C-alpha cells in the first residue's frame, strides 16, 4: 500500500509540472476553439457540483506532520454551490463529510512514546474564495480548455471519532465536548460518545477541465488547518504543525448555469464576424442599387441572450440612405429576429435595394451594428435600441466603397427627324392649245368650226402669252392627230401633215411678233424655222381621245359601242366597227370625231426660280419673300448652327400654321439645348398636325432631353406605329431600363455611336464596344468610356491614354474620374494620380 501511495503522489506532481505551462501557452489556438471544448458565453456564472476522493491526516497520530502516508488515508465527499463573479474571483459554499485516519507506533509525543490510532468523521461547512490564476495572468478566453485556480477560505468541522491504544487494543478516548471535574472544557473523554466542533482555515489548488457550456470536471487538493489540536484526541505539537491538519484530494463534476447576458466578449471578438458584399463595389442598375451582404458568425460567438441590430447605411456627400434593418438574436431570445446558434454560428444573407440619386457615386456603404441584452424583446428600430435598452456600439464596418454608375451614363443623342422641305429646284410648266381641221384635211383654217369656239381662241391666246412670258421655252411640241374612223396608214400621214401645219402656224406667229410695234411683245424672232426648238409627232388616230369623249358623252348605248370597239382586236377591225357605228349613231360623226382632227401645240418651260444664294439670304433677312417650301429648303443650304436656328425660327414665325416649319424650329431649339422653346414649337406642331409620326418622334427626343424616358418611350412607340423608323431612339430607352440585350437588338441598324458602345459594354461585350468607339465621334464621353473598358479589362495602356484624351477635351472629366469607382483598383497608382492631380 505504501508503494502505491508513493507512486500516486509522484505521478500527480509530475502531471502538474507538465500541465501548468499549457494553461498559459496552449489553450487559445484556433484548433482548440474549433473543437468546441469551451462553450461558456461568459466568465460569470453559478454552479453546483458534487465531488469525492481521498483524505489524509497530518497531525500527532501521523508519521509526518505535512505529507500523508499510507496509515492516514481516508475518504471525503460532498457538494458545493458557487458563484464566479469575475474572470478571476469566485465564492463557493461547501458541505463535506468524510473519514480521517491516523496511526503511530512508538512515536514520541508529549514526553511519551505512544502506539495509537484514531478514526474521526468530520462534517464540514466551508466558505471558500477561488482565484483563477490562468484568467488572472492571461485574461479570459472562451476557447480555453483548462484552468488552474487557488482555493482560500475557512469553515467549521463537526466531528465524532475515537482513539484506540494499539498495545491493549482498547478505546481510550472519544471526541466530545464537556466540563471536567476541575470545570475545564475538555474535548474528549474515555467513555461515551459525542461530537465536537472547531474552526479551520483552508487552502488548496484546483484544476478545471471544461467539457461544455454547462459541464466541467475538476481536480482539487486542499489542506485544512484546524484552530485546535483536537481531531486526533492527542495533545502535542511540533515545529512543523502545532494544531491538527488534514487534506483531501477529490474529483468533482460541476454544472454551470445562470450565465449573465454579457456583450463584452462579443464586442471583443467582433473582428471574427465576416462581412462579404456582392458586388464588392456597388453598381447602379437603372434607378436602383441592388446588393447583398453575406454575414458569417463564427462558432461559439453569439451569446444566447444577446440581440444584434444591423442597419446598412449608404453615406454620400449631401445625405445618406438608411436601408431596412436586420435583427439577429441568440438562442434564448424568442423575438422576431434571426436566431444564431451559439455552438454552430451561421451564415446569413442580407439583401437590399437602394434608390439611386445623383451624388451617390462617391459614397460608402457602412454598418454600425449594435448589440444588447434581451429577455425576449427584439427591436427593429434604431431609436428603440438607443432609448429602451443598454446597448454596445460595435465598430463601424465598411461594406462597399462607392457605386459604379456607368449604366446611367447615357448620352441623349436621340435622332430627330426633319421632314422633306417639298421645294423643287427645277419645275417644268406647260401650256396647251389645239388647232382643229376638217375631215381628211390638213390645211389650217382658223375660221373652221371648232377653231372659232371661245375655248379654242382663249387657249391659243394663253399659249401665246405663255411663250412671251417664259421664252426661251424648253421646246414646242406639236402632236398631229386624226380621227379613228379612217384607214390607219392614211391617218398617220394626215396627222403628220397636221403637225407640220401647226409648226407653220407658230412660225407665222413668231414672224408677226417680230414685225409688231407693240411694246408688250418681247419675243421677236425673224427666223423661227432655225431658232425655235420644235418637236413634231405624227400620232395617227386618236383612239384614246375619242374613247374619253365617248365615255363622257350622252350617246345612247355608249357602253355597247365601247365594248364593240374594244373587242374588235386589230386597228383595221376597230376602224370598220366605228364606221359601222357612225351609220347607226350619226352623233358620233357630228360631235365626237371632229375634236380628234387636230394639231396639239404644247409649250414647256422652266418655272423661274431664285438662286440658292438668294434663298439663303432671304431666309435669314426677309423670310416673308419666300414660300414655305423655299425657306425650308434654305435649311439645306448651310451647316452653320446659328444660321440654321435663325432660318427655322423665321420659318415658324412666317408660317405659324405650317407643321413642318414649327417642327423644324423645335428640332433646332432642341439641338441648341433650348428645351422650353423646343417644347413650344413642337407642341404647336402637334396641334396643327396631330398623329404625325415625325412630330411624335421629336417630342420623344425632347422628353429624353428632360430625362423623362417613360414619356419619351411612349412617343417613340406611337411614332413607330405611324410608320417612322425609331429603333435607335427606342434603344436608348432600353438602356435606361437596363435591358441591354433589347438595346443591342434595336441598335442593329445603326453604328458608330457612343450609346451603341455603351449597350455593348453593359452586355460585357468589351471587344465590340471598343470597335464601336473607334468609329464613333471622338468626344470626351467616347474617350472616357474607352478608359473604363481599359479598367475593366486591366488594359492600363488603354485606360491611361483614353482618360488623358477625355480630360483634354473636357477638363471636368478629371474630377469625375477621381470619384468613379470603375477606377477603384487603379486610383492609387502613380500613373492614375498623375492624370487626375
């Protein structure tokens, strides 16, 4: 037994020597935390426990005063109730019971050699202070597995027991308290049994092994020093120990409970909470900024009684936008938040949408979480957290550094429509007169029948006046005709001679004018035969003219006659049929055939026109001297924007009811950014000519210039329904709605514009966008978008060169680039800083 005891003591000493350093250096690794040994959310708690072990006596009836030996082994058991107040200090109450043994043989005690043994059964009540040395030295760590603590305190022992003489094997004393014959208080006697009490001090060392949030195993070794020399019922003393002392080595189990709501640990370890925002840099999509934040709480972090209020806020120059809040709660909270298990932790996703406002490009999406203890209530308003509970403000979390707004960088280059001006630069005018002949005659007689009619006389006079006014005429065409009842070959010759008779008549007229003294006669040609441009045509029978006269006449059975002639087939057959019809219907010969026997004189001339220079000058200075077609035509004679604006304003004022004049004035006011004037002209044009696709398209462009894309799209749709090609303009509206696939489809018939490149860029077709920008007008916006493509594709040469060109054309682009999150990954580079400084 002695060997076993000695081995056990040595093992305990070696283990303590090996383990103590681990308490300070090996208990806070991430690996141990992941194993989840320590689940306690706080260093403050209540606990109850039970324990049991062995005891050893150190006193007069012991071979040694301090160290135990095999003859002093007993047992000890009990329970305790404790409270850990701080990370270091605790207080506990213990109730214990056990057995204490002692034995000596021939030991010199109190001037005598004795051989005695005793056995006592103390009932103990102790109040102890515990001091956690590891937490004291290294601070509290939720992930710590082991702790060493000191035990200091005192209490009372209530004891019963007896002592036996080994030589006689007789009981020689029993623990009791009484007054002897000399009235002295004695604590043992040789007869009877009783119980005595004594105060004591206690000190020891404990070793705690945390199994879980609630359970722990501890090992303790305590020394219990009584104030009196009573326990072994032997008075004595030594230089080591004057009064009696015994010790206990126990193994115990503790159940921990009543953890307070403690936010300090969550505050201290908040850095372990991970926030991942998607996209990492926010992107405006049309009028909104969608985003999500993945929040990951580590295991053994979220206190069961704590709530967290989280409210993302977009802070930008001039304001902030507060997003909808999100609440997390511990497992003991039964409110409306999202429960986060303490043991496992968890990952949760916050989704938000922020209405975009100008100025949000330069912003920061942040969150300032607040944690507080809760008995069940979960607050969803920041003011409630601030006013109704004691809260802890956690460190500011930067979720996203700004907003990319490239999708909103549409250029309002919607295509306007200028309708055709209607002006014809060269207009050929004609005047026609007829000379009539008797049947089968080609000699002209102005006194013959039809030539004497007022209409024939008036037509000839008007022809003469026309020639006088517009000479030199383009040409005089003389068509000879014959009536269709004659033989075809005869009619051709007859019509040729009648055309020549017409030419002879006109030569006579020219010669007559040449000799006239009348001042109104300005055309004087002595040799018209060689000067005048004649064109003679022998047309033969005038079937077309005859049939028109027949159809318009009141001849009986005219439909039958027309059917017979049309169905006759060959010209010869038609001639026979008409000759037969003349016998039946003599009115054909009397009224319808004579007008076909003629020479038709057609004079053609160019209508006088103003020169382009005259039209342009009049459109700028005297617009009232122009027709509406002329002043609209003037708009094609210059490229000067100021002159164009003046021309179309003059057109609208001079012709206030002409929709083209009003429309064109509105278009050029729009091009010059005079939106109010443009609206006045275009709305007036729409009143004059409602449901006009040209005007509606231009009203759509005006609405787009005012950033009213919903109205613009409505106008473009109506214009399309009225037959106008407005695909490009509808494509710009699709960009505004972030429907980039539709925009690219609508742009298919167009090329080389900034907006086409923008739609291709937003569809991630960077190669196509780059090619489009190369052929697009090289504006500051064009260069800037090319620089953005360079940033997206990590082409620094493309980025820096195009950004420099953009700033060169428009210095305002410098400040824009400084704030543009498209360049976030390059803004610290020397090259970028050199460009925007």
